[in-house]
């Protein structure tokens, strides 16, 4: 018998286990129940018996004990034990107990004191809390069974026998309880009898159950055997059935297979026949070529491709004459004849030719005509292949080959093992190797040795991973010469993705490299002198700082500016200026060590860095060497040029710790050298920076002042020395500084010029002066003209003449009302200014040369300028009255002005003597404190309006 989990069910074992467990349980239960009821019964019987005994003993003993108990109250245990009545009472009690089961008698007074006990030790013991005593005290009878070896709850001792004890109340005549009587009987024998009886009962039951178990076991064992037999028969029957079913199934499958094979065989035969037909059609219709079978020039059959090739629909050729098929073909002269000749000879005709489609378009085809003499006399197979694509590919190949041969880049084709398969002409031109010399070799024959292993490893890694590599590489020509090339290598893979070839395309970049070097040289060098430029100088300066910091050394920076270089440019032309710069650069370089750096910053500015000097003294020696270059005249293009230079020196680390500071401070020192009269060198001092900052602050203040209208104009009269009348007014700007009060132009004009602020300031002066003149004139105060100082910066501005014209127009003034004063140096500085002066002259504006005598203007130069007035500088006028040295100079200046047709104006006339001398010498006009100081417009008007102008 199988269970659901496959294990065989054993009925016998199952029964024996289960029934044994049940019988055991029943036996235990029966034992417990019988024992329980037996004990209860025993207790009840013992109690009844003991109570009866106790009652008898109490009734017999009480009359003797009555007085004894009543007296017991308040007595101690010892007093009680020592009581004289006690032995008598005890004898009486013991005599009563004799031949009975009573083993002890006790008597308690109502306080719970054991007044009497046959066991003398217990007399005097306190039993008030005893349960039996308490029950009897209130009139109940209480009993207890104490088994052997158990604890006596009443007596609180472990008994060595089975005892029954009972407490009985003792009442007096009136029924009041006066004492408690207790009696103990030995029930050991009785208990033994009970237990024996119980043992027999339980034993009998167990035996009966065992017998029952055995009988049932026999029945179950028999049933088990029957089941086993039946199961075996069933299994045999099952196995027989299975074998039969298997045999039948096998026979069926085989029969089926035979049938299927026959069916498949038949179908295959049919399919094959069909397939042969389809295959034939498929082959014919799916090959790229057009195929036609002809007999006696008639198409028996042809594939779709043949018709499609010529642009006909399916079936269009069948049964048609060859003319229909190859109408175009027949147009080829002599072709038909050629085909027939070949066919007659039993040969195959094959030719590539251009055929025409139905719509007239042409395509390239290969025509093959094969006779079928054996199988079909007069028959032939015509095969037409469209080879247009192949022709195009051939054309492309031809072109590629042409490109390959004619391309400017060298091309190397190698196999997968990097053996050279082909190179082009450019390869030979660049490397010097012919194709024959390199075929089968490896490109490594060009290796220069300049690239290391890592370079080539990286190249191969890129080729393997990305399929290409590009980069610059140095190779060696056949001549041994090294050259740089830009190489691009590509991996060529076949259809299976395996590398089949490598193609390297390269160009010789020697020339590009040279140009790059040139460009990079130009980026860091001055093209004129070939000296390092500012960028490179700053770079070297930064490196020098690092070195000096590391080695704790000192170095010097020299800022060199040529004095009046502009004059040479303007007067002798830029080409002379350039040559001078080159010569000076070479001569200065010659004075320096190789380790020193000389750079041109631009214009006529040079900068030199001399490392590892011991201090200012060393630097001064170098500066002397540099300035010594300029001591001798420089001969250029027939001129002997005397050039001087101003040199500013600063020292690292004393005067600056970074390139910008060092250059700036050397520049500041150079300016100091210039301000001190040029042609000298000057060391940097701390105050120069302070001065530079001051100038910066001032510059921003000037900017604000312009916006806040803090500037105002003063006017100083110009006097006609002949008539002593006011002939005009020079306009002089002042700055009403909010904190420092009124500031003279010397404090801010040069700064405004440097910063470019002079342009808006100058325009404001010009416009305000013209407006003032307009206002005066409108007011009846006819000032002949105003003379306005103009800075070179204004003149350089495009459209200055137009601006002047616009302002004059705006104010409605004729141009002759305005005189523009330009310093001699301004006029000398700008060649461009010349054109502007011409424009101003054309406008009709008067021009005067201010501070005449302080510059270097030559007579010839002045003659070219469209000026009208020469203003002799104040420094010459100062001592003319005292017959000083300047008398002759002033006389000559006045004479020169006359010669040039110009008016002469003397500046700074402070005394009548000066005025007299000037008048005597024919000077036209004068200006100075003698006639009037510069004053604001109102004061000027007040002073001169009343005078006869
Ligand atoms: N581009 C501009 N430059 C201007 C402008 N305003 C003035 N300036 C230039 O500032 C120079 C100084 O001018 P200033 O301090 O006003 O001095 C002038 C006179 O006050 C002074 N002067 C005149 N007479 C005497 C004299 O008898 N004694 C004496 N010690 N000084 C005298 O000379 C200055 C005028 O000289 P000049 O211009 O050469 O005629 C000034 O020279 C201008 O260059 C301006 O708006 N734009």
C-alpha cells in the first residue's frame, strides 16, 4: 500500500504504535482515578472511625480532665508539665488507649495551649493557629489523614506510619465549648489493605487491556498480510498491462513511421520535381545575367532578367525573332556576322560592348553566345551581363590609381604584416627610395630613431583600437637626412573584420615646420631688431625671479628709452629711424653677456635684464656700458646721428618681486632720468611709485572735475606794442579743486595729456572761449580774438579742423577771431600735424608757435608751416631790459619772424623796460603781467571794456 509520498503503509506497525499509546493512556487514567477514589474512600472511612473513637475517649476522659483544663489558663508549659494531676490523668488515658489503635490523645484549652498530651513533650505547645483546633474551637469536627513519610499538617512533623487524627469540641452542660479534644489512631494496617486491593484492581485492568491489545494485534497482523498479498497481485497485473501497452505502442509507432516515410518519400519526389523546375526558374530569374535559349534565331525561352535588362516586360521575348530581342545589338556593325562565324565554328563568342535599352539609354554589357550543337542543333545560349557597375568601378580604380600616383602626399600600402605592397611617386620624391627598393620591406626602414618605443607602442595601440593613427613623426630619407612628416595611418579590414592592409599617407612638413618656427619666433621676437619682445622678456623675467629666489641672488632691470627719437623719425624718415634702432640694439647687445637678456618693448624702448649682480654698483657699471653706446655718433645714410638715452634701473628683490612691478618701476626710474635732463641713468626710488599713484588719483579727479564743471577759464590780454591797445586775449584754463582751491594748468595739463583727457578738456576750453567771445561781442565788448592753447593730442585726433569749424560756426564767429597756440615741440613732433595745420589755415584760423626758442625748430621747418605768429618764450624776455645775453637772441628771433613774414609776440613782459626794448626792436605784440594777469571773464571785461580797444 503506497502513501501519497511514495512510502509503503505498514498497518501492523501503525496499529501497534497507536493502540499501545492508547492502552497506556487508559491504564494511567484508570490507575489515577481508582487511586483517587480509593484515597477519598479511605479518608472518609478513617475519619468516621476516628471521630467515633475520639467521641468515646472524650466522653470517658473529660470528667477527669475538666478541672485540670479550667486551671490551665495562664500556666506555663513547665508548670503544666509539673502539675501533680498530670501523671494520674496520663495513666488513665493510657489505660484507655491500651489494646486500641489510638496512639495519642491531646487536650487544648480555648487559648490553643496543649494542656495535656500522652506525649509529655508536647504539653504547653501553642496550637492556636492549627487548622483542626480552629475548626473544633467553633464547634466543627476536623479530621486529617497523614500517610507514612509525609508531613503532618496538624502536628508539623513527618510521620513514620499512616495516621488519622480528629479534633472534637468539648462542651459544658450549657453547650458552651470549653476545650478541644484531639485523638490520633494508627491506620497503617487499614491503608495497607486498601492499597493491596487497589493494586489487584489496577493489575487486573492492565492485564485485560494487554489481552485486548494482543487479540487486536493478531487481527491487524492478519489484515496486513492479506493487504500485502493483494498488493503484490495488483503490481504483477499492472506490470503485465504496462508491457502490453508498450508493445502495442511500439508497433503503432513503427507502423506510423513507415507510413510517414512513405508519404515523405512521395512528397519529396514531387517536391524535387517541382523544385527542379522552380530552381531552374529561380536560377535563371535570379542570376544577374540575362539568359536566353535560341533556336534558328528565335527565342525559345529566356529569364526575366534578360527582358528586364532591355526594359521589356516578362514574356516579351518568348517566340520572338532575335531582331526583336537585340535590335540594338544588331545595330553594332559587323557584330551579327562575328557571332555567326563563331557559332558555326562551334566556338564561344564573348565581347564587352555597349547595348541600348528599349528607351534608348545605353549600358555596358558582356555578351556571351555559346552554341548548343550536341543537344539542339542550331540552338544557342545567349548570356548578357550588365557590367556597368564594374566598368564604373574600373573607372574609379583607374582614377584612384591616377590619384595614388599623382597625389602630393606620399602613400604606403602594406599587408597585415606591414610588408610594403605599394608606394606612390610622392613617396619616392619625399623619401628618395624607389618602389622596387621598398617592396617587401617594412616602413621601419625610414625610422629616424627620434621616436622611442613608447611612441610606436602608442601608435599601434591606436591602430588596434581605433583603426587609425595620426601624428607628426621624424623619418630619415635615403640620403640620411632627417625630415618631419605628418603621417596618417589607417587600418583596412576585410569582410570578416580582420586587418588586411595598412595605408599610410604622409606629407613632408619640413617647410610648414620652418614657417611654424618662424611664426613662433615672431611671436616672441621683435621683427625689426630680432631681439626678444615684451612677451618673451616677461617670461624670462619670471624665470629669473624664480632662480634668484631659489639661489638668493640679485638681478637688475634696465629700462632704456632713446631721447628725441621721434625727431629722427620725423625729420629723416622711418627707414632711418628703423636702422638706428637696429644699430643701437646690436651695439647694446654687444655690451652684454650671453646670459643677459635685452628686449625691445616697442618704439624706442628697450629693456635689459642682467642676472647675478652684487648690488647697485654692478648695475651702475652695466648702465654706464649701455649709455656709452650712445656717446659716439652713429653714421647712417650719410648722416651722423647723435642719440642719447635715458635709463631707469631697478633691482630684484629690492624694488619689486614680480615682473610687472619690476618693469613698471624701471620705467618710472627712466622717466625720472628723462625729467632730470635725459642722457643719464637713474635708480628706482620708492617715491616714484607714490608719485605714480598720485598721478593715478589725480587722473581720476580730473575726470570727475570735467563732469562736475570744476574748470574755468582766465583771460590774459595781448597788447599791440605799436598802439598799446589790447589786440586779443590768451585763454588759460584753471581748476577750481574742491579741496585744494584753484590749481594752475601745470598741475594737471600734462596728466590730462598722458591720459587722453586733454581731448574732452581741450574741446571744452575751445568751445567755452568761443562762446565767451561771442557773448562779449554781443554785449558790445569787442575783443579782436581769443588765443587758445592746443595740445598735440588734440591735433592728432581725426577731424580736429572740422571740430574747430563747427565750434566757430556754432558761435557765429569768423575764423580770424580764433588763434590756436601750439608749442614748438608739438609742431616738431607730428608730421601728421602738418596736414591738420593746413586744414586749419585753410579755414582762416590763426596759428602761433608758443614758447618759441625752447625747441629745435629750424628755419627751413618753420617756413613749411602755415603759422602766423611766433611767441618768444618768457625765458628770453626776462633779462632783455638789463642788456642781458638774451637781447641779441630776442633781436634775432624778431628778425627771423619778420623774414618769415610772421608776427612776433613777446611772452612774460613784466616791466616797462622790457616793453620798451621790444617796441624798439619792432616786436609786434606783447603779453605779460605788465599789461595784465590772467583773470576770469568778468574781471577781464571789467578791466578792458572801458579801455579803448
Ligand atoms: N593745452 C592747453 N594748455 C594750457 C591751457 N591753459 C594753459 N595751458 C598751458 O599751461 C601753461 C601755463 O599756463 P599758466 O599757468 O596759466 O601760465 C600762463 C601765464 O600765467 C604765464 N604768464 C603770463 N605773463 C607772465 C608774466 O609776465 N610773468 C610770468 N611769470 N608768467 C606769465 O605764462 C603762461 C602763458 O604762457 P603761454 O601759454 O606760453 O603764452 C601755458 O603756457 C599753456 O602751455 C589750455 O587750456 N590748454
